[in-house]
């Protein structure tokens, strides 16, 4: 039960950030690399172009995931879309005010799994959202009467962090799992590109190996109990 309450990818992020060789690692960059890997590995570029998408659209998708910068008060640095379309960068990961579909997605998932109420009405928010030019920059804005709905969104986020993500028991278990991953780094290998065996910490540079880095790692601790006990 506790294991299910602690998202494994959060433990993995804590594990990687603890390694000197992964000091500059960012999960957004990882997501971009994984997208490129999936497109290449599954030969999806032709399907990509069948929908009228080109290299500029690919740059745009990558920037939605890993935006070059958050501030709009400096020179526009995005290449996927011009500054006139800056509001598009507020949909997936909104660095301006934090209202984005990334939050709505994990709200729905985690509230459902944990039995925590989610009173934020995203459909209503979308209904009343409009693109408006503010100080020369086009932004996604909403009606003033929607402020209560937005309060519910941030309240849901606070509730999830307080009751689940940063709950003392979850934090303790997360720390224990992170320690186990650190201890096992030199003992557990994954099949990487060209059949090369790589450590878990080396998966940041090998997307083929990263596709095999999932919750099944926990089973290695059980199967190889004698090895882990000696670490």
C-alpha cells in the first residue's frame, strides 16, 4: 500500500539527483530524449509527416516539454513558434502562473487512486478561458468569476502534497527506496543500446536502457536479496 502511494519515478528522480555524474540532469530533458527515441525506434517519422507536421513542429513539441526559458520579459528564445503564439507555451507547462494540463492530469490520476476529492472543474475553466493580449504579450486568461474554481485547483495541489507526496510516511519510504537504488547501482545492469550493459545511473544517456528502467527494478531487490544484503 505504501509502495503504491510513493510514485516510483519520484524516487528515481531523487536517486539520480544524488549521483555526482547526474548533477545537471533534468527530467524535462529526459522526456525530450525519450520522445526522439520512440520516434526513431518505431519509425514514426513518416506517420508524423502524414499529419502535416514538420521539423519546426517537432521543435515546438520539444519546447513545450523543455522550454528554453520561463520569462517573457527578455528576448524571445523559442524556435517552435513566434512570440505572437507565446500563449501556446502555457498549455502543457505554464511557467507564468502554474495553471496547465500537466497538473490537471496528475490531479485526476492521483486523486482517483488515493481517494482524495478533486473539486477543480477543468472543463469549466476551459470554457471560460480566452487568449488576451496583456502588456503586449498574448496570454491565456479567464473570467474573474472563475477565481473560486482556480482556488480549488491550488487547494487540490496543496492537499495532495500534504496528504500524499510530502506525507511523513511517504517521505520516509521514498528515502529508503532511494538509498536502496544508490546501493544497488553497481550491481543491477540493464540492456542498453547495441546490447551493452549499463548501470541505472547511466540510463540518462541511453534511452534504450531507460525504457527498461521501471517499477520492475523493485523485484531485483527481492530476487537478488543476498546480493543486496551485502551492499
